[in-house]
């Protein structure tokens, strides 16, 4: 069972709760109206995935994401916004978000995102991902050089895992392609994140793209 938290205004929370509770594998364990409430709720309830609005009173979603990811039992975070703005995508991922979706995303894709993120994968709205890569992660010479230096910390097998991770494969898909156990892939991913000094798969994937 995936324990979810919805952090948004009342109307959106109502709609998302109705959507998520259609899925028998998801439980809406907590709700919050802003970032400060989200921190309190995440500390009071064991949350697996938090869906967090970007624009909120008192504490915005970007700040809340960073605070949530710093908790001892940190939930995965999917940020949501009505506005497909590049700086929101970049700042959300920099804060540690594992997903970024527009609120008009197809309901089935939102459910898929919750499952993917809970399983340790990532989910970005396609248009947002494309512009993020184009605008903020173009392979310029200094950035590429720095990224390649960090990738040099990886073993050849970890590089194989990273290349598949960077194209969006799940742990199960990587395991099948590389003839590994899924538990072995998870161990490799954990080591990759530590070696690259990043907090999630999205940041590792972007670093791999920077390296070309």
C-alpha cells in the first residue's frame, strides 16, 4: 500500500483524493493546505509519496519539497503546477522532487506517476522535461567536463545501469536488460546516487545527459 499525502488547496485536494482512492494500492493518509502543514503531517504520518503544489501560502512547494526530503523518513515528492514554467521545474528538481506534473495531466498518468515514484523511479511531464534539458542542461564544454569527472567515480557496471536509468527505465526493466536481479539494480542505483552526490534518479539522469 502506497501512503500518499496531498498538499494543495481544498478543491484540488478533493479532486486528487477522489482520483487516488480509485486505486486500491494507494491510501490518502494525509492532506495539507500549505508547506508548513505538510511538514507537520509528514512527521505525524509515515508518507511514501507527497503530491505538492508549487504555489501555496506561508510556505511554497519548492521550499516544502526541500524540507520534506530532509526529514528522517523522507517521502518521495511529486510537484504539481498549473504553470509549465521552466524555473519551477528546475527548482523543484534541485529541491529533491522525483516528479513534476501539470495539473491537467491525464488522471491515469497521475496514478502511474505515484506508482513509479513510490517504486524509486521518476516522472516528468514530457514538455517540461524537454525544455528543462534544452535550457538548463545543454551540454556545454565546462558542464560536460565536470559531469564526466563525476561519472568517472562509477564502475563500468554502474555506468550501464545509469545509461538505462537516464532514458527512463524502471529498476525492473534495467534488471531484465542487464540480466540482474532487481535487488542488485536497487543496490547499484543507491551507490550511483551516493557516488554522484545527487538525491534522486532525475538528478542522476540529468547529470548523465550533461556528460553526453
